[in-house]
């Protein structure tokens, strides 16, 4: 079947098998591997992406269900040459160790801040309650989101562009 | 020994890998580009013991997109099938439920999975044993236990000393099977080019991985390249290659050179990626009325898989922790038809500390003295087991500092007396320790580049612990340059040899080699090197190990609330103070300590892999039913450390921090729960039902 959707602002159209999950579509078909796959049962949240601005666990969404919708992944967080404040916050407050849960955490945080620019710790914890981190103990994740809330887009320089050449440097 | 003076180390340097990770660009094993890949999905045994009598692959083979269906009948032969965990698809024998019995390789993950579901396997089922019991009829004594330790030790006459002791605590404690569950599933991508194998693996040790694979495939280690620049956690389960690594490399032999990609599902990880063995621990402590311990025995029964021995060193902690003239430790294994146990964060010390440190709490109460004072009275002057002095033993300083920070003086010694808004509240303490094991077999290479950077190369691995950052700092300090002038390269067997990211040994082991290489570089090339100048340096066996007992220590404090009506239990506050030698990066170190404590809370409250012995089945084999701490479970956590440099730990002065945060954590929670309720729970985890009496 043919599906079309907007992914990080780009229109994509593909012929797919109806059984393909959104997470696999994003990773295998589009090559956007920042979205991770962690549990297969909708429990861990490493696969969270935004669908029309709402966090969804892409391991339990069929790609066909995203037809006609807007998808945003971690690769779409940085824009106009700057890191999203959420990305900067996770660096500033050490909201990650292994980094595997990080994309999903950041997208949930972005969705929260879009609706509620000044959440308290309880609201942040509620927002990420469907996501597991096995490394950090969560406190730095909550602080990372608070950092982002305190440094909204446009408030200050938040970092340089996501430069594809950087990825190569890191993986060399 | 010259100890490096802190310069770049000790800095609160931002993570070197942080930027790639927040951009979603850090490639984990599955994410490396692979041209025209195939995808593997396995078939797992549905019996716990027996033989395969027939496999019908016809339906699978004819499906669109299927490249190959492998079974023990047609799979390529391994050159060495002695390790029965790794000898995948080499015989008709089934040794545990969930074992690989076939695998489909296909053009898409969906096709592989569907075809695997159509493979029909018939078995001749044999009787199995899958439940650990203290009275298991065939318990045996392994030749040695892990880390090369003696299986049993004895000093003095423990039984006579127990008979004459004024105060005796004689209790049995149990810890369940637990699964590491790193967030990144175990993943292997394998590709053969002629007789050369390229593996992208989610591993804690690239060089060890290829050393394990080479004899299986009858190739030299140099013919295998293992790459792992980023790993999404491991906690021990990625320390040793498991069966999926072999299966993927084996399958890649039949794809005509196409890569094979395989990420275990979370469910498969519960059978195929290692786990912490359950333990049954009998502790006997005999003491004088004022709490001076004369006798300490720690007798352990634990399980191994019948197909491969794994002997956790659970009672090792009782050999060095407290002073006692009469001591005994034993380990007995039940060989069961179960998945193969492996390393999980602080193997040995972690489960062993639950038994020992809860028993200490019971002894403190029996003697009517404060639990911290009990530990003060039994602090050994030298290592009781070896007779060597401790290179650095600051347990009491950790306990005192923790007591001050935590507010220990507010503890009500009478259990079950504090009720706040329906919650029984109490606090508890436990000690922590972990050995410092610097590994010698490490080499680092430093090369000065044309554009003025120091390229520092070593085949180390960063599981998320912060090795990218800490090793950059160590190199900068040793080269006396800024961290921004260092370009670190790790996670690849094309780099100089390195030991495992495990046993809290990585930073000290790799760091020693980097310091050696830096010193050699300056000696050979001076302070103004030319492009291309290169030097190597090796790690060394720590000479201090001959004369000193090398261990880290810590104190764990917990505040627990147990609901008086429902038994619901919460860890409202936890605080740890650690002595681990020099801290290289406070930011990554604190996160490691807190992460260990968090996993300790999981061990205390949630984690338990439930075996249905009728089927040899781990029934709660997913994240819906195997509970790890979620953010609501983790409230106030604090970690502190003593400022110190251990001159006996090597040129870095650091001992390692990855595991000590979990050791003793569950005991501190259990002791706090007792203080809150007066109910002594000796069987982990501390679920609500255990407080409803």
C-alpha cells in the first residue's frame, strides 16, 4: 500500500507492506535511526516520536496509521542551525548516560513544553512516566527538561547546527 | 609509584558523546550502515530439556523474501562446539526453554519473523529441573567460583565458635533471578567478506568478543573485526558474547556475503542474554554481647545452567568485610535446565551483600547496639582472608559522613514506632564494597596529527558509563594538553587491545595504558611533536596487588515508607557515600553512583524473574511484567564520595565506580523497612504482600 506523511517537515511517500510498524518504517525505510526500538510491548518508550505533536510509541503504531499525519523524530528537533533547548538541556544537566532512551525522552519533553512551557517537577515526571531509563535514576532527566523550560527557543544561543559531518567524526 | 597530578581529570567536563546522542546520530550496533542487509529472526525451543526429533521448514522456506532457514541439520558447522551456550544449531539437544533451535534469514524483519512462526519443531521431551531449592538433590561443589576465587574457605573452627557464642544470628536470605535489561537490546550485525568477519556488536569488550568468536569459526583473531563505538547499557550482560552473536555470524555464512542484522527482542533477552543467578544464602554470625563477631559463616546455594557452568562468587564479600577469627564460606551449585546465568552489575558482591548486611542489622538488634557502631566494632585491621593490609579502607569514614548527611541520629531504634499519615517510616544502613581489579592486557597508541590533535586509540568500550569523556580527560592530563586537543578513538578491534568494560575495571585499566602511552610519547617526541609522531604504551599488572588488598567501600542509607494498610512500599530517600579512589569526572561519576543505587532500589522493590518450573519458563519476560524502577519509584537520591587518591591503585589513583553503587543498596532498603515496620523480610524483592501480616 502507498502511504504519505510529513516527517520532520519533509513529505515522504512510500509503498509499504501494511504490517510494517512505524518504528521500523522510520528506521529501516527512512534511515532515521535516532528513534530506537527497545521492548516491542509499548512499555519502555525508547521509540517515542511525535505524531501531530503528540508523543506516540512508534512500536505500537502501524506505519499505515501515520498516513496523512505529521511525524517528528529526534532528527527533527534541531532547527535553523540550533539545538532545541531540550537537546541542550540534556547536555547541560547530564540527562543521559547510554543515550538509548534519550530521543524518546526529549520528544516527550518537547511535546510537554509546547503545551505547558513552565511545568513543575511533578508534571515532568507525569509526562515521562511511560518511559524507562536504566542508567541515570531520572533526576537529571527531570532537571534537563527544567533547563529547557528555563531556556525557551529564541531566549539565548542554544548551540550550533546539527552538522552531518559531526556524526562521521564521532563514529570514526 | 608516580601518581598523576590532577589537571584535566577532576574537571566537570561535558560528555564527549553527549552531542551525538542528543542529535540521534550516535550509532549503536544496529544503526551502522549495511548494504543490502538481511534480517534474522530465531525459533526458540518450547521445551526445557530433550531432543529435536523433526523440523518442518517447508512453509517458511517458500515464503517471499526468505533467504535461508537454518536448523541443526543444515547450519554450517562450528570448529569448536565445546561451549554449549555458543554452539548454536550444532546438535539436536535442547538444554533450556528458549534456546535457539532454528533461524530464518530474510529480506525484511517482518518476513523473517513471519517465516520463523511457520517453522514446526517436534521434540522428544525429557524430564527437567528448573527451580532452585536449597535441598536440590544433586548440589555440587564447583572447582572454583568466578573471578578465579576458591569455592570454599575456612579459618578456625566455626561450628565450635557458634556453639559457644553468646549471641547468634542464624538466618537464610534469598535473592531472585534478575535480568540486566539494558535499554538497548543485544544486537549483532555480521558480514563475511571471504574469510574475514565484520561484526557490529552491542558488547562491553570488542577484543574479547573476537577472541571468543575466532576459534568457533576457525579463523585467526586478526580476521575478525568487532566495532562498538556506542553501546546502550550492558550492566554485565554484554560482557561475554552470548549465543546470538554466534548465530548471527553463522547465518552470515549462508547469505552470499550480505550482512545479517539481528536485535534480540526484549522477550528473547530473558532467555538468551544472561541474568543474575538466584541465591539462597545461610548466614551465621556469632558475637559477644557487645557485638564483637567471633564467627561468620556464609553458605550459598545458587544455580547454573546444565549446559554451561556459571559460579557466582556470592560469599566472597564475607571473606574480607568484617573481622572474625572463625570463618567459613561455601558455594554449591544446582545444575538446572535453565538459561545460562552471567554477569550482572556487581556479580558476587551484590547478592552477597544482601545476606551479609541484613544479617549485620539483625545482629545489631540482637546485641542492642547501633548498626553503625556494630560495624565500627568489627572493622578489621587487615584483610581477614589474605592477611594483607588494605591499600585504602575508609568504610568507617563513609558510614560517619553518610550518617551526618542523612540524619542518622534521628533514627528511632525501636522498629515500627513511626507512623506518619498512614505510612510506617524508618531508616536503615548497609555497607558496600567492591574489589579494584585493574586489568593488565591493555595497550594505547597516541599519534600527533597534521592538524595538531593528539589521536588517542584504544579498543575500550563506552556502555554509557562515560568512558569517551573520562579517557579524553585522562589523556589530556597525561599529555599535559587541553581535552579539546585530544581525539579519542575507542570501540574497535582495529585499535590497540583493551580489556572489558566491566568489573569496575575499565577506567583504571585503560587509563593506565593511556598514561603509559603519553609518557612514552613525550619521552620519544618531546613537547613539540611533528605530524605522524606515534608512541604506544601498555598497561601493567598492578604490583601493589601482591602486597595489598585493593577494594572500594561505601555506605548506603535508605529511608523507607510502608503503608500501614496496604503494605505499599516506597524508598522516600536514599544517600550513598563512597570511597573509590580518584574521581575522574564528577558529573559522569555521580550519575554512575546514582544509577547503581537506582538499580539497587529495583533489586529491593521490584526485580524478580519468575520461573514456572513446570515448563522451565520465565513467565514475566517483558517490561510489562518484569519491573525496573520508573521515575515515580525514584525520589530523593544523593551520592557523595571521599576526596582521595589511591596511590596503590595505579598511576591514575582511581579504583572504579560502576558497581559499588548497587552493592548493599537492597540491604539498606530492607533494613529501613524493618525499622519502619518491625517486619524482617529476608527474601527479595520487598513486595507489598510481605508487609501484610
